[in-house]
C-alpha cells in the first residue's frame, strides 16, 4: 500500500505542474518573411556569362551574345543586340525547377523549350537538352546557360 500512496503523490504533483503550465502564455510563432516567388525572381534583364555542355565550360564563349528580358510571363530574347524571339514561359507544377518556353524561333540550344532552372540572387541558370528534346534531369546534365542580372542598354 505504501507504493500506491507514493504513486498518488507523484500523480498529483505532475497534474499540478501541468495545470500551471497550461495557464502560462504560449510563445508566439516565429514569422518568416514572405518568400519571393520564382516569377518575381525571374523578372528583369539577364545577360549570358557562361555556357557549359555536360558540365564542361565552353571555352570559346565570348559573352554578351544572348540576353533575356523576363517581364509579365513573357521573355524577349536578343542575340548580339537583335531581338530574335518573344515567347511565353510557364512553370511545370509537377517538377519544382521545371520551366517551359513556348514560341517560334527559340535559341537552338534550348531544344523544344522544356528546361530546368535555378535562380540564386543575381544568377540564373537554365538547362536544356537540345539533342533528346526532353527535360534534363538535373542542372549540368546537358546544356547549361548561366546568366547574370545586369543593367543592359540596347
């Protein structure tokens, strides 16, 4: 019987601690700043800085050949200062980093326009597979164009 009374005392003590805690104010959840959407991150003028094929840099690339201006769900593509295409783009909701471009006269290295992308601050990486005409599985597994967000005067 002495064991039962010790257990009862422990139970009463635990219940009183719990009731004191339940009356205390609960801490406010930490709020995170709203995340910028990928659509917002893409907005602006992007200039090509590097090209790579299957993870190897294309040494001959001179830069400033390809410029993309993303605005309101459309991208205007310039090559060597001349507009070559205006097309729409959308995000494939099935794959987080998937982007699809639709239009005539897409750059050859963009294949059928099904690509993947990554935006990190002022750097944009687009990857396409112009040979198989399918979406690359990961960045660097096919053709990758690296852009930097820079002021551009035409």
